[in-house]
């Protein structure tokens, strides 16, 4: 598998409204099945991980995973498919970073930067208050927060350890290893 290939996309999946880790995991399995049924080839899936809600105290624990998918779709079209899967599984967007029946994020499209490096960097550099308040009006890739979040990096490093962030010039493995050990300790395998 070539992660730098533009047909290879990295996605993150999470759920925390199922009531139990097993029910949340079943929603993620259903999402993966629906993605595949939409004609998107799922080539690799991480283990499932129980993780604290982000931000802290914003809801019950999540079950999180990452997957590598291959598609000839452009990134914005793939994101539309992922949003359709979310909607079919009961996702309602009410509160930024709130509890979710399912959350599917497009993390990266190979080594592509969208829409451009300056825009990506501006979103990466946002302060915490602005991150909570603002949402981009277009697709930003790689995901501007992926390098900060243990619940993304732990499963991502499992399936794509050699993927290199095109701005930070560090691999998923290096980003995961740089996380605060206390934060990583909160990510538990299911």
C-alpha cells in the first residue's frame, strides 16, 4: 500500500452514544461496512480503542479506530460519502465536539495539502478558544488537529506508521511517539 498515493485516504472513526463500548464498536463496524458498500475499498483497519471524550468531560468515552481506504473520488466527494454514512447511522450535528452516534473524519489524502499550505497552517495554529468556536468552510487536509490527538494517532500509527505529515515532515509513528505518555495511557484497547 502506498500512503503517498492520492487514491489512498486515511480516515478516523469514533462513536460514544451507544451506551457500551461494544455497542459503539458495532456502530463503527457498521460504518466500515457502509463505506465498503459505497464502492470504497477498505484496505486496512486499526484495532478499536476506548478513549476519553474530547474535550474532557464532554460526554461518555468513545470507541475510536482508523482505516485506510482506496478510492478514485476526489477528497471532497469522499467526504460527502462519509457524511452520508454518518447521517444514515444517526449523526446529527448540533454542538461542535459534542457526543456523537458516529463521527467519521477524513484525516489525509496521501501527501496532498488542501486547499494549500498557508490555509492548513493557519488552521493548525488556531488557539484553543478559536478551535472550539470556528469550523472551516471547506475541506482542510491533512486534518489540522490530527497531530495533537492521541485518540487519532494511536490507531493511525497502527495502520499507517510510515505516513508522513506533509507539513510537519514527521511520520504517524513519530507523531504518536511524541505524545504525552499520560495522554496515551488513557487510550485503552478494546
